[in-house]
């Protein structure tokens, strides 16, 4: 017999604790405006890490509460069916209802850690994404205007009240108009418009504040994102981004989440989805800091994809990794990465070490150059979805993680991340010389930007980098990453028959943290024209002095700037 008083206490505690979690999350988020005004960028980064850790802290706390409340009934399925039903009543009118369901599932996953997902006592929406009903409090405001003009743009910039003045708001409004007017005239033949919508929340990240909205005509709309920076002379507009592909990069899975305050996360995501139709809903939740709900959406989408397609899991194209077994579905946009049981030489790290590296990437700023991977545990799939080749691969190298039953495959630990084209394959198969040139150069920029963020990839081989659908190069092999400041960048010792270095073992002995950049050239600069292009732009990468100079800047406390848009799009790049 189920004790309904106990059931209600458990349900009420889970819902109440999530409300407290959300309040704490929002309190940290709200600090972003002040930090932007005071240029406290390092502090904002620390608060970002603090915010990220909140969820796990509350899950552990609520799990402990639930253990005490349920006692020996903790694993009783009938109790959890009743708890789910009661919990649904408690949260039914909350604007963050969907996120509350995800939090509830996080608790059941802690309880039934060795079991696969069960919709009898856990929340799962099998339907495709559909917008939420609108709440009375809208998440955007409307600027009524009949023309796209400098005046209308100035209204957008003045909508947000900062305790720091604009450096020159009239200049900035004019620059935005001059940049956008030709495109609008080309598409509409005139500058008449219906309205401008502007999101009430500002999106803060690193040094920037991003104003987001849409420009509407009768049968046509255009997204607009205005990045603001704050320097000694005041706030200024750094660029204007209005091409959807460029906006998509700003909200990329390769970047840290924004600080964006809203009481209506589902409605905010709906608005963003209307702007960025190619972005998944899960990635959009990730982009505003709701990683766990993003993970929920990813799982839902995966299950729906499997249910509605005939795809089978196959070994992912590319060179097999020594640390990870990677597989995918042929037409699916994500890959699945499982840590192998054993690593072949020269890899000498452990499973726990690899897991720790992925955790480090998860919580740090990925500066637009490292893929975010969601960790899933105890995923269950029908065995007939796996090709014979993949089953053999997983049986041979992943026995500790993958369990094969008669009709099921249970994966105990797997990372799911965005699918990209391995850089080595891209360079082999791409026929457009312009694309080849652009991507090989971006490979060098990727390494440089990671270095500026105090990240040394370790293994710089082409196969460890991927190319996104936007042509950006992203690093995704994390088992050898290290801080640039922890490395010792050296020149390769030169020996000759007539000098005394032959007997000096100190000169030729390398420690674990010794890096010889001159060696990078052999695999970073491919033979032929694209290698020459790489060397012309990025030759300093092969000089130890380049890396030592970066070390000095980081150690001096310099907070280096990263832009979520191309440098040439900046208005003020001085």
C-alpha cells in the first residue's frame, strides 16, 4: 500500500528544491549586467562555473532527502508512479514546468542508476517539438516604426538602461544602418517596415552583451544581433549580425552558455528557434545554461529519430581513435563516443583520466573551438539497430562499457556530441580550392584561439579536429589537453659530431610536459599549396617563442578577447 502522505512530501520537496535551484541560477545570472558594466570579466567566468555546478549540487541534496523520506521504499516502482502523478499536479502551472520535469528525472536516474529509462515513472515527451503557449508576460517588446532608420536603431540601443554611457550612440546607430540598409533595400526595394521586436533579456558572455531581436515586414522578417562591448570610453556597438548562419555560430555548441535572465525559458527558446530554424531545441537550451534540459531534449530527439527512421548504428567515418570508439547513425547529426577498455601505445592515460578531461571541457569556456559533449549513462537500444561490424568493434574493445543481451544493447557510459566532418577527410574530399584555403587557415586560427584561452590540445593531428556545417574548425579529442601555462615549450636540441652536447643528456631528455613546436610542421602543414598557405599565415605556431609569449600574457593576468563573429565584421577593431 502506497503512503500518499509520503508520496506528497517527496513530490513537494523535489518541486520546491528545483524552485530554489532556479532562484539561485537566476541570482547568478542577474549579476552579468553589473559585471559587464564594471568590466569584471574574470569574475563573470568564475560565476559561470559556479552556476554550472549548481544543478549537480541540488540533485545530490534532493536525492539524500528522498532516501530519508522513502527509506526502504526508495526502489518501489509503485511509489514512484504515484510520486510522478503528484509531482505533475504540483508543477502544472509553473512557467518552468518542462525544466522541473527534467530535474525530477535527474532524481529518478540517481535512484534507478542501473536501469534504463522508464516512462511509467519518468517524464518523457514522445512528440516532436512544438511551441509553448504564450504567457501574459511577453519576453519581447515592440518598437513601432514605419521605416528602417537610424532613429529606429537608436531606439533599440536605448531600450536597455546601463549605468555606463554609450561612447557614441549616434555613430553606432549610423554604422548599423549603413551595414544593413543595402541588404534590406535589395530584399524589399524600400525601407518601409511593420515593426521591430526586441528581446527583453540581454545575452551576456565573456566581454560582450548581445541585443537580440527581429525586423518585420508584412511577409518577411530578419533576425538581428547587436554585440555591445564596454571599454574605458564607454559602451559601443562592436558589430551587427543579421545573417542566420552567422547568428547560429554565436549560439554554437562550441561556446560557453550565455547569462540571460528570464522567468520563461520555454518561451525564450521558442523565440530563438523561430530565428534559428536549423538549431536543435536542445542546443538552444544548452546555449542559455540549461544543460540538463538540453540533454533531455537531445534524448527525446534521438528516440524519435530511431522510431521514425530505418537508420542503423555504424562505425563513424574516419580514422579509428585509440581512446574512443565512435559510432553514429548514417543520417543523424550526432556521434556517440565510448571510452575503450584499453589504450594502445603511445597512449598511456587511464579511463578516469579521460573522464576528468571531458569534465574539464564541460565546465570551461570552449571559446568557440571545442565541442560540448553530453554524458549519458545506461542508454538502452534494440540490438537490431547495430551493424555486425559495429557489434564486433564494441565487443572487442568496449566490453566494460557495453552490455549485449539477446535483443538489447545497454551502454553504461557514452558521450554524445555534434557530428562534424573530420578535418583530414575534409581536406581529402573537398574540391573547392576556396573552401580548402579557408578551412586550413581556420585550423591554425583554432589552435591559436585555444592557446589564447590557455588550452593546449596536445594531439594536433588533423583527425582530431572537425569541420562544422559552417566551415569552422573545431577540436574534439580531449584526452591529451593541458594548460598552456603547464607546458614547457622548447627548441629541438641541435647536435653535431664536433660539439659537446652529445654527452649532455639534460639537453636531449624530454619531460612529460615538454613540447617541441618545430615538430608540429610535419602534420599541421600538409604537402602542396594548402600547406604553403598555412605556413604563410601561421608559421609562428612552430616557434617556441610564440607559445612562451602567450604563457607570459596569461600569467600576467591578461584576459584575452574572443569574438563569436569574424574579425572583419567588427566596426571598431582598433
